[in-house]
C-alpha cells in the first residue's frame, strides 16, 4: 500500500511538472505575441505620424504640387475667358459677314454702361495678354540660355571627339606605315645578303683559278730545266768520247 501511494504521489508530481512546463511555454508564447503586437503598433504609429507629416506638407503653402495646381487652375480660367470672348466675337462677326464694320457699329447701339463694361473687359484682357507675353519672354530667355549652354556642351563634345578621332587616325596610319616598311627592309636585307654571297662566290672562283695558273707555270719551268740539264749532260758525255 505504501508503495502504491508513493507511486501515485510520484505520478501526480510528474503530471504537475508537465502541466507547469506547458503553462510556462504557453506563457512565453503569449509574451512573444504581445511583444510582436506592441512592435506592430509602434510601427503603425510611426507610419501614421509620417503620413500626417506628409499631409501637412501637402497642405502647406509652399508645396510645389499645390503651387503648380493653382497656377494651372488660374491659367485654365484665363483660357476659358479668352475662349468665351473669341466665341462672342465670332458670333458678332457671323451676324453680318459682309459688313466688316458691323462689330464697330454694334458699339453705337450700346449704352454707356455696357460700353464701360466692355472697356473694362478689354482692359482686363489686354492686361492678361501682357502678363502672358511677359511670361513667354521670360520663358524664351530661360530656354535660350539653356539652349546655348547645351549647344556649347555639344560643341565641346564634338571637338573632343574630333581630336580623339584624329589621334586614333594618326596612330592607325603610323602602324600601317610601319607594317608596310617592315617587309621592304627585310627584302633589301635579303638582296644585300644575296649580292654579298655572289661576290664572295666570285672571289672564291677567282682565287681557285689563280691557284691553278700558278701550279701550271711551276710544272712547265721544271720540265725545261730538266731538258737543259739532260742536254748539258749529253754534251759533256760526247766531249769526253771525242777526247
């Protein structure tokens, strides 16, 4: 009985330890999940702050895109007013196309107030056109400066390319000239060596022929000397017989 109780207590202790280990592991997982969630919340808060800053910068007066948009809206309004004026003038001209002074005569039928309004409208149109003309002059000047700068850079690049091309062409010609000169020098050397060999061979032949002539002359002289000696011996022998 005691052994059974002991074994039961041990089993309960083991089970308690397993449960505790499992609970600790689950607690660790929960802590990790909480940390991840906190990091995600922090990242989202940072992103939201950055987006708010961007929104404020977009809403700012000095924003480039806002300035462009406002400028384009103003320009569109000016163009719409000019289109309206052009249409009005076209309608007036269509009323009496034969009479070219119809647009001028139409002012005779207008009241003073209408004429003042038309004069004000024409003055505004003139002012707008003058502003546009000034803007166009400034744009032309800026584009002209940019064009001259780009043209100078283009000329500098073309000059550099021409210099490099000339240097490359000179080097190529020099190499081709050297290549053409090399076989000629080799040929001249071959001719010189062949001429020298011919001269040496001629000198050798002359030396051999001179040696043969010298040997032939020596043999002839010895034979004549022998004949003379024999003749002298014969005369001395005959002289001794006579006496």
